[in-house]
C-alpha cells in the first residue's frame, strides 16, 4: 500500500514538471547584430525581437535607448507578425562609432503588461561585444598626397544639343498655345482677310425679317417669339450703344441707355418695348394676335429711329449755286425806272479786277 502511494506521488510530480517545461513563456526577448567586427565608421544593424502572447502589451525601446559608445543613425519599427499563435515585435537600430577598441552594447530594457496584472514587468537583452578596428594603412607604404581632381573636357556639342532641344520645346509650346487660341476664337490656322462687321441695324432688320417668316406664331410658341424679338433688340443695343444688354436686366439696360443721351421719345420706345416683352416672358401674360404683330413693328421702329447711317460727302464743284448766278443788279435810270443788268461777274481769286 505504501509502495502504491509513493508511486502515484512520483508520477504526479513528474507530470507537473513536464507540463511546466512544455509550457512556453508568455514573453521572450532576444537581440543580435549583423556583424561583431567592423572598421571605424562602419554601420551595424542591432535588432531587438520580442515574442509574446497576443493579450500582452509590450513597450519597445525607442530612439532614446542607451547603446553605450554607439550612436544611433537610424531607427525602424517593423509591423508585428503573428506566428504560431504569438506576436513577434521587432526593432532595428542602425548604429556606428568613430572610436576604435572593444565595445559592448549594454542590455536594453523592455516593459510588458499582462491582463491579470497592471504592474509593469521587465525583460532585458543580453550584452553584445563589438570590436572596432582602425582603417589599415596602404600596403604600398607611406600615406600619399591626394591626387588633384581630373579635369573633364567640356562637350560643347552636347551643350548645344540640349540648348536646341529646349528651344524646340519652348517653340512647340508657343505654337500649341497659338493654335489653341485660334481655334477657341473660331479662326483658322492661317490668317484670312475678314470682311468688316456689318452695321448692327442691318443685322437686326435681317433677323426681324427671319422672325416674321418663322412658324413660331403659327405654332402658338408665343413666349419663344417674344424671347427672340427681345434678344434681337438687346443685341442691337450692344452693337449700337456698347451696352452689355444680353447680360443685364431691363432696369439695368434702361439705366445704360440713360447715359447714351437718347431723345426722350426714343428712350420711351425702348422702355415700352422691353417691358412688354418682359410681361410675356416672365409674367406669363398672353398677348393678342394684333399685339404680336405690333411688337415686331415696334422693334423695327426702334432700329430705324436709332440706327447710324453714314452719309456720303457731296461732290465738290467749281460752279456757283444757281441762285447766285441768277442774281442781277438793279439799276435806276434817270427816269426813275428800274432795269435789269447782266449778272455780276466775280473775278477769279488772285487776279486783279
């Protein structure tokens, strides 16, 4: 009986130990360098790796870490990786020194926290020894003087080629911009002699004739009819008085016409016409058939009253007016009677009478 109890006790202790050995630590830390022997000024990659469970929070050392006689040149934190149910966090330090001899990277401290305990726990890396050697002297002997810089002859053809290329690019850019402007203005690539613009009253009267021959009134498109007759007169105002009437309200157009010093009667024609058009366009007033024809005639009257007509100068002539030629001198004879004499002869300028 005693033998059986002892056997059971030994087996239980053995299983507990095996379970403890088999269970992985929740947090492990390791450190390494890519080379342990360098020359002065060489760079070393010092890596710190922490493997931990996913529910454990780890604080990795930052740029302020104490690496002994080494200077941190660069610092890189890698994204955590998941491997065999654990998280692997890694930090690389690029370090260097300008002193020779044997150096030691001191242990780095890493803090971690478990879910069961908010107290920070500590892990430390192992010390790593680094040997820094000086740059060896030249095998040829003493240190020689620095060679002078080699003079590279200038390649003028290459310079000219680049200059020509730059000038060509600028020329193409200017040409492309010129073509774009010409097309935007509706012009051809080559300049063409254009006819002078037609007088605004001719354009307006021609468009009024086209509107009269249109089918807008026959199709009962009254509003469109008034819109078009209004636009014809507004464009006429732009060409005749240089007022941007197409982009103005009726009130603004009339204010602009006030500055044009129109006669009161002509100004009243413009005012009545524009207001009648606005009543149909915006107030939805339905005019009669006679009013539809009247608005077109009213537009014609406005153009004919205010148009500018250039008169041709009268031909010069050396002949005297007829009325001057017919003038005669009246003389009185001794008997008190008057008689007509021959027309007065006017001497030529610059000659004596």
